[in-house]
C-alpha cells in the first residue's frame, strides 16, 4: 500500500455527524462484544455464546463467538477512538449481516419479536461510516496528517518499514 492509499483510507471531512454515529454505535458494539467475550453486562462469555452459536448452526460455535465478539468489542473501541474507522466499520457491517440473516430475519422487522430492526440500524451506521470515515475528533485524522506529511519510509529493498 502506498502513502496516498493509506491517507485516503484514513481521511474524512470535519463533520460532526460521523462522530455522533461512532460514539453511539461504538458503545453499543463494545458492550455487546464484552457480553460475548467476557460475560460482562449479563452476557454468557465465550463458552455460553459459543454453545448458543453452535445450536443455531454457526459452527464451530466457540470460534464464531470469538470472531463476532472480537469484531464487536474491538470494532466498537475503534469507533469510539476514531481509529481505523473504515476497516472497523466494514468488519462490523459484516457481523451485522450475519446476525440479521442467521438470527433475526425470520422474526420480521420489529425488535418486540426479536426482529432485525436493531441490527439493521447498526448495519446502516456501519456502512455510513465506511463511506464517510471518522469525521471530527478522531485518531484517523492525526494519522492521515502524519502519514501525508512524512510519507511512508521504505528500506533499501523498497519495502515499507
């Protein structure tokens, strides 16, 4: 990857709208990931979540719980901090698609029936962040400035160091 590509990946405008999306969705994702990974906030941890995932056909359950929990927890933290927003949001969008299709779709739209409206909202926020970037008050902006000004350093073999 060259400097221009990395800078483009990290860059966004100075809008506050992505900040509002990042913080609210980041808190929700991180909390749901913590339920899956650590059993916090009334969750079942990796063992319990893995057993449930296996019971609905997501095998191997433990690995699926680890992947989903990690995407949600670490992706949520990335959203809150505003670091690597586009890759984090893309990972979260994928996680939401799997959740919607495998768990919620057959229940219809509404949350009162365990439907997909909440997952769809989080999917929409994630996709919007993939397109918009982090917005104002994000580590990505600092990284884009540093990389853009310094460029990537390469060694004698032309590899990025």
